[in-house]
DNA sequence: CGCGTTATTAATACACGATATCATCAAATC
DNA sequence: GATTTGATGATATCGTGTATTAATAACGCG
C-alpha cells in the first residue's frame, strides 16, 4: 500500500501502533463517507460492497479499535439494541435526539474546549474527544404535544 | 399502592400519563439505588431479587420508557454490546471514559444551561436532558503511556 | 369502595447483533 | 526476501433484546 495520501485518521491508527490493514482502511473509509449515524449492519453491508472478502468479525474489531482511538463513537438513537456509529471529526460530535420520533439534529458549536482544559488539569486526564447529546422533543413533536391539549 | 412518598421521578412518570406499575417502580428504584452505570443484566438481576414475579420484557420496557422521559440514558463504556444505564439527575449526566482501561470518572459541573437555552431557541426544540462524555486516558493510563517511551 | 376501561404485564420462543476460536495470512521491519 | 507478530476470516455459538397474546392490575368514576 502506497504511503501517498494517507488520511489523517489512518495516520492516527499507525501512530498508535496498529497495522494499516485492508479491513481497517475499508471500514474507516465507509464511516468517513457515510455522513454520520450508520448502524453496524449498514457498515457491514457497505464494507462488503467494497470488498466482499472482508469478514464480519474484522469489521466489528475495526469499529472497536476506532472507538478506542476516539475516531468514532457508538451511540443510541432509539433505546433498542443497535447502536449507530458517528465520526468524531476534530474529536467531537454533538446532536439533539428527539425522544418521541428519534429524529437526530446535529449541531456544531459546543464551546467545550475550556471545560476540557479544566478537566485535564483537575482530573489529570488526557482527553481526545467528546460526545454531547441533548434529549427532548423536536419542533414537530413539541408542536404536536401542545395541540394534544386542545 | 399508597400515594404518600411518591418519588419525584415516579411523579414524572405519572404526569406523562403512564401508569405507576410495580414493574416500573421497581426498575426505577433499582436504578436510583444503583449509583450509576448498571448494565441491563445487572438491572434484571436486582429487579428479580426484589420481586421475582417481574418479567424480563417488562424490565426492558421500563428502561425504554425511562429513557424516553430522559430519566435515564443508555451509554457505552467499552464499545462492546451491552450498554449501561445512567440516571440523569436534574436532567444531566457527565463523565470521562478512559479509552484504555474503561474507567469512568464522573463530574458535576458542565455549564451547558446557556447552550441548551440557545439550542431551544434556534432549533425550536424542547430539551429535557443531556449527556456529556469525554474520551481519553485517565491519570494512571496516561502515566503508563508516558513511561512506555523510556 | 367496587366496577369498567384500558394500559400494562408475564411467559416463552425467537431474532439477530456481536463474539470466541484458531488456523491462515500479510504488514512492518530489517 | 525472510522473519516476526499482529490481524484476518469462517463459522459455531452466545446473549441481549423483542414479538406475541392471554391474563392482569392501575386508575378514574360513580
Ligand atoms: Zn421528533
Ligand atoms: Zn464539542
Ligand atoms: Zn485508564
Ligand atoms: Zn450538564
């Protein structure tokens, strides 16, 4: 595999001492192109569409590894079994989840860098990312709820 | 069931139009006394220790309901299948997860009420809670990593 | 209170996402 | 290119969570 055009996230894999295998790079590529919130099944299907020789277990192992490196993060949309994986671009991700219809609304600004620096000092930790989730009713569902009181 | 000493969270269940059944109150009690981060299996066992007649499915349904009401929230500690459920006291919860040893460090202050108010205005949502997770290395693991470069 | 309505439950069989295993393979290093 | 060692892939298996439905109990009302 040529070293030209190694994605920054692939570089992070290597820097952490892991081999840049076909399976891992394919999973990473699928998640990067996925646009957020893919379930494991969606990821499995897309990985297989790219390269059918990649095994099921390797996909899950790659997801675990990327999670440990704070490159992606599993999170629940509805409370049922399957998590969805989101990229943590620049180490963070933020969304609102509607607890009624499960819609996800992403937002960008969080203003948490100061808090992160505080925590690193106070708790002696070394932070690499964060996920911020708000729960509540989206515009449609809260309108609906109000009209239910007519 | 007597109405005296109805916990605030039980009251929220009722206010939202749900019946205060034995199964729900037992699950809620287990989670409240659990001190955070219980897996579904732990919850199942404890519920059964309190009242063996409560069925498996009812426990999961209760967890789903409490999640929809933003009373608890499922979250991943390690990236493997089983989520842990945390209470969202006063609607929020915050922790640091060590991506190396899976230790969880809780912290209290988040300063997110202003952001929440902003989002409610901008996105026309009605927020009832939030979860903030930081990822990184805890004090022990980051010390260990430094000494690995000797 | 006791009654009727209706949401909720319990039991179990099942679905399906995730994992353990281990022989094989290939990425990195020299 | 050969060596080392981490990573892979096929599959059998596990275990969490779900569907189903008749039976039950919470709650409002008289
Ligand atoms: Zn909604
Ligand atoms: Zn952020
Ligand atoms: Zn640690
Ligand atoms: Zn908070």
